[in-house]
C-alpha cells in the first residue's frame, strides 16, 4: 500500500463537533492519525476492518492462487479519539 486516496471522515468529538471532512490520506498504514480541521482534536482512523481478501487465479503451471487484499472503504469512515501515548 503506497497510494493516496480521498477519504471522508466523521469527527469522533460529538456533540462538540461530529462534522464530516475530506482528507487526502496516504494509504501506507492500516491506521491514520489526523486532526479534525474544525475542532483540531486528533483522531485515529482504522483501515484494517475495511480490508477484504480477493483471490485471483493465475493461469499456467501448478501455481496456487495469488491472494490479494482489497481496501473496500465506505463513503464515510468513523474515527475515534487518539489513544494516550505510553510512557
């Protein structure tokens, strides 16, 4: 994973904020830490729950199917508060 994708995120800080914002996210990790542009609270967005396996059979020889993972994101991603840093 090394592409970037425009995602929509709902701020976890509700009822103080709870707004939806767009973010051009680098997809090089299963977790993203970003700050809401409205309330400036940091949020954790988890991408791992949106990964699904996808199998493609390669023709020729006795090769096993090539297992791929596909990122199947919803229109709007939920967020959660940033976990406290461990000392």
